[in-house]
């Protein structure tokens, strides 16, 4: 089944209860910007009727809602399908009850694809909410995104035949784009969708180093390296690996030193300086050679002329 199964269940119930089931279904598809798989009858049988109790199923199939003027059975069926909050009674019968912001997002093609793809990529509701606030400067809550996801993105149905059915609904081009993003790293998918992504410095370097390593392996082991261009490419990738390793070490050292005014680096530099101290003992005056105990000052040295040779006149 398709990821947007819940919204299709809502549309199926509303269409069944209208005077013109096919016309109502097409109108609601246009409002919600969704499509049924080709086998509409199969969807009605397997995804609506088979989930109802036999009593409610029987009443739903046998009640002429326009004749009786009551939609009690429809709400009973909706309650068993857990979609009753999205159905209301209007002047002309049952109507879809979607929040205004969800209708607005569905109408905007860029925003619709962006939200759907982010959720299909497994990005958390918290992150999607933060990304939308940054991208579109709108007031959006996590509950809003959770409700959108419940209606249009059920990650249980994104593989195998379910994805082929989904591709029928959204078209090949959109399907291939979403699949490509789902297979890519999450931050790359966010970047491609226009999110101003901020990555950790070390994470960027690690990925650069890993990419270079695997390109090197692919070219030197799996491929046949025969041209000068191939050899130059391998050298480039290896050089990138070593430079990335060096940068990662420098970043980690810088992070260790940040916040202490460089004290860590200074301490390491000081630790390299070895200072040797010796005990200093000051002798007493009486212990100084040439001084007697009763002298208060050392003897006056002889005049310097005495040390010079005599000059003949």
C-alpha cells in the first residue's frame, strides 16, 4: 500500500457517501494533491472494507446516505479507521476537515515535496520542524508535522510493490528524486531540498577522508589503472586523506584549548622549561674569609697604583 494511505481512506469514505462518488473523489484528490493507485476498487476493498467489523461494513454498503439524511454509519466506519477527526458535516453533506496549514502546504508544490521527502528520508519530526522554520520563516509546530506525516507519509509502505504503487500516484520524475534522496546521507538530502545545513567540522573532514579512501580503493583495486590521469587521481585522493587527517588533529587540539584563553597551550609550553633550584645559604660576617670577629667591614683594598710596575723618571 502507498505511504499516503490514511488520506486516501478519508477520501474513499467521503466519496462513497456522496451523490457522485467518482466526481467527489477527483475533487478531493485535487484539494489534497494526491492520487489513488490504478486499482481504486482494490483499495476500497482491502484498505477500507476489510478493516471494518462485519456489522459496520454491511451498514456502510447498504445505507443510502442521501435518502436517510444521516451520516451516523459513515462516522462509525471512520472511527474504526481512526479518521473521524478529519470528517465533518457541511451544507451539502460530508466534507473533509483538514487544518488550514496542511491544505496550504499541499497546494505549494515545492513545500509539499520538501516535507514529504524529508519525512521519507527518515528525518525526525523535530528536525523537519526546525528546517521549515529556517527555510520558510513560518510558524510550525512538531504536532503540525506529525499530523502531516500521519496523513501522507507512512514509512511502512516505501519498499517493494508499495513503492511501485506510490510511483503510479506521484509520477516517475518525483518518485526517482525521492528515491535518490532516500538513498543519500540525510544531511545531503536536506541540502538538496534547500535547507541551510550546518555540519560539524570533524564530520565533514571524516566524510571527505572516507570518500577519498573509497575512491582510491575503487580505482586502484576494482578498476584498471592504466592512464596517467588515473594515477594522478589516486595521488590526489591519497593526498586528500593525509591532509584531512592533519586537519582533524588540528581541530581537536584547537577544541581542547578553546575556552581557557590558551592556558592549556601555555601550560604545555611551560612544562617543557626545566628550572633547577639549589639551596642558598648566606654566611655570617664572621665566616667571611679575611674578616675578624671585631671588624665591621672588610679591609680596604690596596691602591691600584701598587699593583702597577714602577715608572722610571
